[in-house]
């Protein structure tokens, strides 16, 4: 560090009087905490030492000897001015003009007033501008001018909240952008004309629909029409920086306008959907039947689209608007999954290679939904997580200041709808939707920030809602005062057109001509649709693919290949110290594939993954404990016991020809399942797996399961092969975590929408995983819902010999070995699934020597699609069959019984009774008492294996 005396020539020579006093004050702060002063001052003090007056321990004139003494009162005024500047930056938004129709309450803005700091205009005018505002432009002459300029910048029609950003570099950059004079923008004449045209297109599109299709719901964007040019500007800005994919998620309000003017959906298609859809007059907005032709389809304001925008000969940008149900924000994680998939390259072994510059997500939110729906913070939490981050999302709240019928006071406890974002250090820009140029400025700032820092940013677009929740709703019954203002308020295009005419950017005649041209395009499209003789084929959809066309792919792998892979999986890096206890467990796998050896559940899964990778198929698996697995059966990420380093054997597998991503997920289900669904839909070649910590945790993801996974193919022709592993089985541990709610998945089963399975052997799991991987990217791709085992993971009865992997394939139904040898003697056929089948197997072993010729047991491994042919074939083998007994451990109103009973009865031989054996109907899935559980379980097994119980009823009532 350099030390200067009072005569030294250096940076201090330009400081004197109050300026020198200010620098002295900053140096004192620097000595106490270097981080408390600006980076420029830190560098100054580190390089040049203390200011000269402090070094000589006296308050005197500056280094040039001008003889100006340090006035303590002036120094106090300088510090107060600094506080005022800080609060203008922090709280200027409270006084900003961001409410177009003035329906917000008054806010306390005293922190923005000089009087609150005992500062007068004269006090501030006496201070040099650079003391008050370090980066004041040259035309700002003194402290008063600096304060007035800053107030203008921070309290206009665009306002900022940046003070919650912890990173000093980011916060300083954001404030510099706000204070640079770059905003408001200095748009060219052509840019202003184009902006007006976009506003007119958005407005006239809505008005045309309103006039032409009276009473039809469309959830218009009117009152926030500026969304369209704002969104278009973001798309254009991102496209200029080599982004290849832009992924957009939004609810239904404004969707038709975005489809038409951002995604380029032809007006004729939109009008066709209105002309041929059912009359929805007075039908609740969420109850519309939609277009029911062939595929079930969805209402037009839920549908998504793709657009390919050519930038040059070598590159085009794909813009995707995701399909979304009326569950508003639940599309958020789906779009983040799209984005992560678009950013990753999966063609090599190891983790996928991510480039966050390749794709960007844009999430468009509602002002009631953003703070109200829990899926929003769940998704925001992905921001920095290794397995889920996407390098920043541009969020837009389309803030019409009202929910379905409620005001903000009914929907949130925060001042702004956007306040939730502060907890995730997301910068916030508030902008008045009636100032389209400010909206363009916000779009550019948001795009620049995301491109520079690879982090999320939020635009709060504050407007109003012209009509009710939908266009058939009368909002004045609940909001009479607000809608008096709305009725008397001119539209944004009217306001902007007047501004351009008044400023002579264009004449009134030119403005009218521009508007008329927009209307003529709409009219021409409508006439085209009206002239058609028949319903547009677009509306008819595509019939579902022939479900009988599925081809079975061989899933067996030779023993030699399995042994070669197995050897590689047990090779760890030199010097890597595996946890000793785990090492012993893993090393036992070395001879599991030898003659007489057995492969357990976890080992079978690892071999399945390895062989799928060797086939060139990438895999992604996530879950709250996916690396280890809840029951510690996986352990695919090993931790060095000496230094904590990690190693995944599948990443160094020589046979692997594709990536393997495995990530522990945050403690959420809805957002993670949505993310994985989105990843899989956007990257259909990838085998994507989500594992629940316990199966009943899927309760928390029910909306994603109901609206996307089970119905996405039918509603949107959206293909997914997502695998959900849901631990399920009654172990006596109480009502929580016993049941994965199998009955719910079976109830949602229809149109061959997915596969639901409950397996009983490691080899079956191996073959089913490989079968599922073979279906990705094909028309036969379907999600797989698997009731994963708990205690069975290590049960030796589930383990399989190598021959079960090298021969055969997945079997939908397995017959119990040793039974049914004398078909004419069989009187009872037991059908069961999952863990209870192993309980029966164990009980049979204990009854060795007894006569079991009267009974046969078949394990239904695939519950849906119902294996009708396989079960029928087994039934037909036994000519003297008296009864078919469905055995399950779940209560009668849960599990598989309600689903299986009518299907079994349909194929049962004439005169054969179909009966139930299991727990009675209950409201809770399982008992909380171990002894009661054991008694019930034993009663079920004993009843099934007791010949005397034929035509008797089981009794488990208390």
C-alpha cells in the first residue's frame, strides 16, 4: 500500500472541502469493514492509503491548499443525502406511476422526501452532484439536480426493485442500467410505428373475436395488450444472442393472442376453432367441453404450439408455447424441464453437457396465482440446483389487479404480487402497461440481465382487466367501482396512437390507415373460414394410433455381456475409498451372475441402466434420494470415505454410448414430477425416471399426474415415456408410506394411456425397464407407473438367476412354480399382485408336504393395460375351477380390486365365482399397530391357502 503525505500528488488532489470530508468518512467505514464501501473506494484506499488529512490526523485544507475547512454540518448533510439516494433506489417504486387506472391504495413515500432527512433544496444544491450521486451525468450540476433526476428515473412508469440482490456486481449493474439514461428508450420512428401496429393487432384481434363470436369465452388480454409487444421484444432480443430454443409457459388469459402474434398461429385456424366448438354460453370457464372429435382434445385456450423463426441460413430459433390446463401455474416446472432438455447434449457417457445459452424459458404468470399457488416457489427454488437449474428464466406477471372476482387484498399478504421473487434474489421491474415504450425498455433490460448473468428476472406488467374472468361474466356485481374506471379508460393503443400523432411521428390519417389494415386482415381470414363447406380437418384431430400395432422388442441380454458390464461396474478410480460397509455389499455382486448366483432388485436395476446406456439410450433419474435411494439399494453415486469426493460407476462404463444423469431432487413432488415430464416430452429419446421417496408422496403431485401425465396424450397428442417408481407395500409401519395409492392410477387408466405394474422379481424389473426404454421416441411411448418394492428389495425370493436376464423377457402374468400340475384338480385360482404374492410364496414353503393340487396362483405383474388374454389362458386350463380369488393387502376400497373385479368377471368361465380376499373397506390405508397388521396379513394369507374357505367370506372386521 502506498502512503502519501499531504503534499503527495495522487487521486486526493481532486478532493477538497465537503468532498474531502466525504472521502474521510468513507475511509473510516473502510477501516471498520471494507465491504461497507463501494468497490471503487475499496480499490482507491487499498492502492493509495488514507486521505492526506486523516494521515496527518488533522482536518485541514485539501492537497492544493485551498484553505477550505471541513464543515461538520456539511458532512452530516452529505451523509443524509447518501441515505436519501439509497432509499430512492430501494423504495422509489412506491411512488412510481405504474397503475394505469389508479385502483391501488396509497403508499408511504416519506423515505423519498428530502425533508425526512432534514434536507432542504438549498442544502442539496450546495452539495456537488458527484457527492450525492457518484455517477451523475455531466448535465446534473448539484445535489438537488441529482435527487430530482434520480426520482424521475425511479418513480416513472417503469420502476425497479433491486436492493434485495446480494451480489454487489449484479446490483450495481442493475442500478447503472436504471440510471444510465438508456431508459426510457429513444425509439426510432419506424420502431414506434411497429410498436403501434403490434398493439393494434393485439387489441383488434380481441375486439374482432368479441364482436364476431358473441358469448364465446376467450380469456382476453385486454387491459394488458402490451404483453404482446413486450413478449415479442424479449423473443427478438434472445434470438439475437444465439439462443436456439425459447420455451414459454402461460395460463389461459391472453393465450389466443400470444398464439396468433408470437407463435404465428393462423387467424383462420383460430376462427375455425370458434366456429366449430360447442356453444359454451353460461358454461363455467373451467367446464367447457372443448372439441370432441376422435381424440378428446382440449379447449382452444389451453393448447400450445411451435414456431420456427429463421435467423440466418445456418440457424433457426424454435419457440414453444407449452400446453397447459386451467391449473394455471402448474405448467411452470414443465417448461423448466423443456428448457433443461433443450440445453443438454446427451450423446456421450457421463453427465449430460449443459449449455444454458442454448435455450431460455419465459414464464407468464397471473397476479393472483403467482403468490397464491405453491407450485410457483417450488419451481423458483430450482434456480441454483445442479439437477434443475436452467441459467435463468424471464418471468412476466400479467397483472390485471384482480383474481377470478377478488382484489389483491383477498389473494395475497404482500404489497406486490411479485414479492415472492425477492426471496430468490430475482430482480423485479414494475412497468405500466399503458406505456408501451416503457414495456419495451423492461423487455430489453430483462433480456440483457439474463444474457449477462444467467439468472432469473421478473417483469411485473401492471394493467387491468377489461371484462370479467371470462367474457360472459359480469364483473360489476363484485367490482362496481373498478369497472366504472375501466369503462371510462381509453385503451393502450388509443393512448399511444394519440401520443404519436401529437408528437407528429405520424398523422391521424396514417394512424387510421394502420388500424384499418389490421382489421381488414382479420375480416379476410374470417371470410375464408366462413366459405368452407365442411369442418376444418384441423379440428378433427388425429385418431389414436392402432393400439394393437405395438411390437415387442427383445429385452434379454447375453450372460457374457452382463458379466463384462458387471466387472466394469465394480471398478473404482485409483485412490478412491469406498465406504467399507458399502464396499462389502457391492463386492458381493461380483459373483451374482455366476452359476448358482442370484441378482437382487438393486443390482438388476443397475444392470438394466448399464445395458440401456450401452444401447445408446440416455437416462435421467431424479428423486429426493435418487443417488442412494430411500432404501439404500441403488448407491449409484459413491462418496469417498476419506475426502467426500463422488464417483458414479455408470459414468466410466466403457460400454456406455449415452449420458447418465442422476440427481437428488429438492423436497417437493409437484414441481419435480412436472419438470421430469417436461424434460421427457421435449427430449423423447431420453429415458426419464422419477422416484418417490415413498409412493404416497405422489399425493403432492396429483395435479401433474391428473392433468399432464395421465391425460396429456389424449388432450394434446403429447408423448411421454416417463417412469414413476413409487415404493408400495404393507410392512406394518402405519398408514403413511404403506400405499402408493395404486387405486388412483388404475382409476385414471383409459385409452391405453400408460402402463401400471406391480412386480415380484428382479428379472421382471430388468426386462420392464429395458422394454420401456425401447419404446421411447416411438408412437407406442407411454408413461410407466411402477409400484416399487420396499422390503422386497432385499428379499431373496425376489432375486433372479442370470438365465432370467439372458433369456425371455417381461411377462405380464407369472404363474406360481410347482402349482397347477394337475389341472383337473384345481378348484381355486388365486390372482394377486406385488408383495402379497411373495407372502403367499413364503407361506407355501412353510406348508411343504401338504396337498396344494386344488389351488393355483398367478401373479398379475401388469395391471394396466389389463392382460386379458394371459389371464384367460390360465383360467381355461382348469376345467373344474370353482372360484377365482383376488388377493390383496390393501383395503377393499383401495388397491386393485375395484379395477380388476369387473374385468375378471368378464372373462371368468361360466359358473365360476369371483371373490375378494383382503382387508375390508377403510378410510385409512393401513393400521398403525404392528401386531394388528401382522394378524391381518396372516389372516389374508391363511384364508387364501385354506381349501375350507372356498365359498366362505373372510372376516377382518374389528
